[in-house]
C-alpha cells in the first residue's frame, strides 16, 4: 500500500485546477464451485486488485485505472490527467478516517472455510433437489463467495474503508413428464459469511427450486385478461426495483429518461405506499458501510405516503441537483466509474393481514414469484414473467398457472394498489446498468392490485 504522503501527492497532482480527485483501492478474493449432472464441473478461485484515479471538473469526469499499486505508475497517471487542468497547487492533504462501519458483520469468513466443506454444501443441495420428485431430471448448483476490501482517499481529505462479504448459492432444476419440460430457479445471497448455511440450509434452497419446476410442470395455462392480482411478499420487490427504482436514479432523471422527472412533492402513488432504499440493513445483499465514493450508507425515503420525496444520488448528481449525496454512488469494480444505483429497495409493510388480502379477491391471480421482464424507464411500462402463479377463486388459491405475465405501468400500479400487507419478503440479484453489475436486494409486502392485465393463453 502507498504511504499517505504518496497518496496526497498523487491526488494533488491529478486534481490540478479541477474540483475533486479520488483514489479508489480494491482487493477482491473469490471462490466459485459449479456442480452439474451429479459432478463438479468447475472450481475457481482468485484475487483481483487494482486502483482507479478519478478527477472531476464541473460535469466532466476523467478516469483511469491500473492493476499496479506502484507509486511511479500512479503518479505518472496523475501527471497526465493533471496537465488537462493546469498547474497543481502546492501543499499536502491531511487525511481523516471517517470511521464508517459496515452493518453486516460475518461470523465465519468464507476464506477460512475449506473447499471440501463448500463442496459438501453444494452436494447436499443437489441431493435434496433430486429427491424432491422423480420428475426432476437435471440439477445445477452454483456456490460463490467474495471477500472485498475497499479503501478510498480523496482531495477533501476524507479516508474511508469498507470490508464486504458476499456468500451465495444458486440452484436450478429441470423437470419433465416426457412431454413437457419446465425449470425452477432459486437464489440465496447475503452479506454474511459461511454461517449463512446454518441460518438457511442449502437443502431448503434446492427444494424451492425443485418445487417451482414441478409446480410449473403440472400447472394449467394461464388465462389472458384483466384481473385483480395479489402480489405475494414471496415475490420480492422485483416490480418496485425495475418499474419504479431505476426511474428514481438521479442520472436518469437528469437525462430526462424517467417518468418521475420534475415530480418531487407530488403524489405518485397511493397513500398506502412508502418506498425506501436502505443500505444499512445487516446481512442484505445490497448493504455496504459506504458507497463506492466514500459516502456512508443510509436510509433514503423515496416515496412517503404516496408523495415523491427524492432521488438516489452520487456525489456528481447531488452537486448538480443541489442536495446532499445519498450514498448511492456505486461501481462494479475499480475498473468502473461510480453512478447512482439502488441497494436494498422496498415498499414498507402496511396494516392489512396478508391472508385477508387473498380472501378479499373473488376471482383473480396470486403471484408468488416474479421473474425477468422488460421495462421502459421513460414511460414506466413493463412486462414481467411470473414463474409461480395461482388462480384465486372465492378468496382461495386453487389451480397453479403456467405462462403468466404481468403487463402494466409502474406509476399507475403504485397509484392503484389498495391493500398493503403487514409482511415483507426479499428477493436478491445483480442489477445491470451501463454495463455494470452490482449486488442488490428488493422487498415488498403482499399487495393487491385491483386491475392489471395478465398475459397468458387466450381461450
């Protein structure tokens, strides 16, 4: 690691006459295991480390990165960038440790667990999925862990550090009855260590994936039409993330690419709806101690009782909008620029009993799991696949449905929701934007949408 004197010299030289300079150091250690067709297909492990140098002048950012931590290499980068802005000022930056702590505290570091122990977790998942039902004919299990250390120094004299742990298990199953083939998919991922599998055994993840494939195999084709839809908390917050959350990222607002532009203080959802993005939830996949610009993670209220309160900001967009950064400047790695991104985005629970919400529907559709889809951020229009759905008849879930999709508009759905459950369910994933992927989670309670188009099979 460079000395603080060397870091100071690099930052001052690079900044020149610009507004801000930053060094972002990252070291990442990872292990992955792929188990398929009853055998280990691949085991990988490695270390990736490097540093990026970023300089900001007004609306422009100048960025360079290297895998070398050598002072001469970084200083030469700084000289080249600094020439753009003129002569650097004399002096020295005195750094102060901001002291921000990551809310997620692992008990068992994945790096201290042997590969055979990790393989055993994978094998148990494979066995549980295969034993779930004879119709399960193929199982793929993926285990992954990452330990990441981040150090950020900037020309404001701020020093921040974050240790991040990601432990994950993915199970995919294939089921067939000889005529039809269906798949099931389940993901477990949190910012804790290997103790994750004491909290949630790998067999549980496998059984959920197998259950989904078998349910779809024996389901009836979904009817097409307009229905009352109950989104179960088990579906997680996919709709909120895709159809709402991206539209609240300030860079998209700035570019005019969001339906929420210019609506701060206006009603954009039913008064039952409050949406927050919270990077401080211990263990959740989107949780960090700081964002990737050194801003502390925080709880950001986006929509409160139906009223739009604010957007998700990086340092750059916050300055442009004249507000404080929200801790949402995130990047995939040292090879990328930070941009406004979600972390743990959710609709907060309400007061309705989840079972009563289902009982209130005479005829409709219950969605228990959401899949991928397409969203137009500018308009809010969306189409989502629903891998697990059921017909509701006389207040009770009855037939499993196959091929169901939800077709609608994010803002209109938020305005129309008329019942919000007291429960809360999370889903996890890796969110893609501008060629970068970052870990996130999404959550929502059980909610009722009085009318929405369900795509399926027209009878």
